[in-house]
C-alpha cells in the first residue's frame, strides 16, 4: 500500500515540474520600486510556440486594474527576453503585478495559452527618483554606449562604477537637475571586457541602479556525431620527407571501409603545391565493399624533375560520411642523383611493378608490405646451351695443344734399336 502511494507521489511531483516548465519564467531585478523609476525584468519562455510580443507585457494593480505602461522588449535569443519601462510617477503605494500574458504552449498535445506573473511593491521614497534608458544594453558590435538619465524628483549627483573594459570621462560626481535629462557616453574595449556580468552601476543619494551589459544568447544545436566509415591505414597524420634532386619515391596509400555498407565513388585529391610533386594513378575508387581495404599508388617526383624547394599540402580521401586527410611535406634538396625519366608507353596500376626506388615509409604504418619488383624468370634452355658451348671451346683448345703419339709394335721397336750405331 505504501509503495503505491510513493509511486503516485512521484508521478504527481513529475507532473508538477512538467506544468511549471510549460510557462514563462519571470525575473525582476528589484522587488521594491519608487513611483517613476525604471522597472527591469527578464522573461524566459522556454519551449513556447510563438515569440513574445510587446502587447503581451502588462502591469496590474493588486485590485486587478491595468496600469498603462510603454514597455521596451528585446530578444536575447533562445526564447529569452529583457523588458524595461518607466513606472508612472503617479502610482500609489501597494502591490503590483508584472505579467506576460497568453503565451501559447503545447500541453498534453493540446494548445494552451498561459499567463505568468511576478509581484513587486511600490513605495514612496524621499530619495531622488531617476529613470534610465535603456534599462539593458544588449551588446553586438557597439564600440560606444549612450545612457540617458531623467531626473523626475530632486536634483542629485550621480557617480558611475563600471566593470573593466568600460571607459568614461566622468571621474567626478555629475549633476542631474530635477526635471531634466542628461546623456552620458561610455567606450567599450571588448578585449578587456572579461567579467561574466559586465555592468554600469549608477550611485545617487542612498540608491544604486545597475544597467547590465548582456550578450546575445546563441542557441546551440547539437549536431549528430558523424560516423567515420573510412580509415587510413597509417599511424601518422603527417608525412615529412627529404629527397635529393632527381630522386623518385613511390608507395601505396591504403584505406579501409569499416562501415557496413558498400562505398561508391571514393575520391582522392592532392591539395596545395604538393600537387606539383605528388601524383597518383587514379583519383576515384569506384567501389569498396564493407570491411574491405584497397590501395592507391602514389609517386613522389615521378618525372624526377621537381625543382629544389619545399612542397606542402594534403592527400584527401572522401567517401560516404568520411573525409580523411594526410598532410605531407616534401623537401627537394640538391644532390648528385640524375633524374629518372619514365619509360614510354607504360601505364601503372596498384598491382603494377614499379621501377622507381620504393621508399617503405612514404606512407608510414601501412599494415601490408610494400610491393616488391618481380624477379626475372631464368631461361634454363639458354643456360644449358651456354654451358655446353663453353665446355666445347675449352675442349677444342686442349685437344689442339697436345702432341701426336704414334703407336708401334714390340718388333718394330726392337728393330729401331738395332739400327742405331
């Protein structure tokens, strides 16, 4: 039983908070004013269906009688407003109500017009009575501000206190005669305006009046976080190399589709003056399946004729919701290396062999090894023929150099011996 009561209590409290959020929130800068002073208020509409208009601002006595006023209404942005107006000098003491009338809201899927109010007290004062215009400064691009003060009762001196970043020339008390108006000027230095609540404070008699300097409230819209579907398979955001004049480097830039959908027409581009020294065999990858990777081959100084200087820019890969960039800085310095001119009638692809000297760290951190030149196939028939030919030549010269030896029988041999003297 008690658990049910607790549940209903929570539901009731939540409903109260929901209802209270569906009405204008009013803040008065003072709870007690003298007749003729300037009333200041802030109104926050929350999630109202329409903006707030001057006609919706009203002043009522405790008896419900409307008091005619001329309100000044300014929007600060994000459904926040400031209001100021001069109270009639003829107001009698008592309790009055500041109201924001018939503000439309959607409550429980129904359109309702809600009126909010805030009470304050009017009390006669023996002090001077001053009115100020404007009651608020909403800063945009202003460099100077003008404040008009009207004295409705009793001549008085005014003294200004300002926050850092606000300058003026009124270093001594300034007289404002009864029944007159006087304008004062202030200069803004926004670089020094670092206080969270900058203001101009006016001191007169035993009273102080504050004019706030407000910045527009910019409504922040949370953008949905972009999901990266491409991944560069490198471990560096910057490639920095120095090569000699005439030297050529090459290597693949690999990237992966880590999303769950096929990517089409992935574009690659070289920006900055890097385009004068870095080239590629293709600028568009027509298709890349999910969880697959591909590589696009790049050359640095492919023609071998790049001038001696520093080249900077980016290689950009764009596909799906991803735009990836790899910064590159290539410095060409003087050296003895001769330019390597490309062979004619030869087109290259990622899988083609490259006769330019490969530099494994052109794109550091690639997970697959750099392509190596294919070994030339050996023709074994030609090799056997060459070996046989060499042996034949050697045998010929050996045979030719030998002396000829005649074969004789034993009788012929002995006869030869007997014929000797």
